[in-house]
C-alpha cells in the first residue's frame, strides 16, 4: 500500500492568539486558534500542527487546559508542541487529546526524553522537531529555544540520533526560509531524508503548491507543513492536495 502524502497546516500560538512572521520572528497576529481549527475542519486537512512558541522561552509547561479545549473541536489528528520537557508532559498532552507530541528544546537538553516517551507511549506519537539555520559558509546548525540558541549540532546527525532513540517522525524546519514564500530548503530536506528511515515533514518557506511538489519530489519529504500561505493568501490545503494529485502524488482528496 502506498503511503499518502500529507499536507499539514501549522498554527503558531503566542500569548493569546496565533502569530506568523519571517525567520522565526513571529509578531504578526493571524487570529484565534479555535477559529482556525474550525476552518481547517471544514477544509478537511490531513493533520494539524499546533506549537506554543512562548512556552519554552517562558520556561513553562504546555497549557494542557487549552489543548483540551482545542482538541474537543479538532476533527483531524493534531501534533502539539511547546514547553515539553518530561515524559509526563507527553502523557498529559496525549490524555487531553493530542495525537502526537512534538519535542524540540527539551529533547536537545535531555535526549532520553525521546526514548522514554517512545517506550511509554509509542514511537508513533513522538515527533522530533528540528529547527535549522544555514550559516553564510553553508554550515547547517540545529537551533534550540525557538530558533534563538545555537547548539553546535548537525541536523543530519541529530536526526539519526533521534531516530535511534525512538522518534516516529521528524518535523524539519528551515529557519532561514520560514515565512519567506521562497520555497522549502530542498537540499536540507533531502540530506535528512536520506539519513533516516522515519517520515520527514518539510517545513519553512512554502509560497505555492509548486514548492510543495518540489520538496516532495526532489527532497523526498513524506509530508509538507505550511503556515503563511494558508494565513496570508487565498491558497488552501484542499487546493494544494488537488494540485499534488494532478502532479502524480498519492494524496487523500
């Protein structure tokens, strides 16, 4: 059976509502999380990514009550991240309705978070989010704390380690492409895809449906995540999937 390509809108939550910016500088308000989820329910998206981008910088745990409320209205699988530092955080998010949990800074600080989460709850619900900066000399570096702190880690090596620890998926985001509408970092995506056997979700930079096709075909991504094109243009997940189907990709339409 051929695995279907997924198109995944990303919701970035900050303080009281959704935001979006460029290069992880998320300042522009885009509305209510609950309203966005209701819209995506009608548009029959494959999965949704919800990331609280203030939880880690503020040093707080995920807002479990908020996720409980959102999950009640979300009729599609939802990956939730932000502030996840312990296996108990993972379990609590799953208990209130998250289908998968994204770990990023917490896993970089304590890689056993991936292993312990996978053992307790199953690899299928552990998504390791990797944010990558491409330096002027071409060097790629994993960044933590919502893209603000350098780690000195290579994304390909970290992806391999995450897989070995039990990650079920990689959410791979190019910080430099984020919000630019210039297209995904295809070379970065392909490098990580070639290094692991688990699914890789490409994120950062999508400006049109052709960009999705490029990172799927040339980058070999298993899924595409996007935010700005769905917030700031007339393009929709449903049209994206129809375009990809017309291009020969296996999608659920």
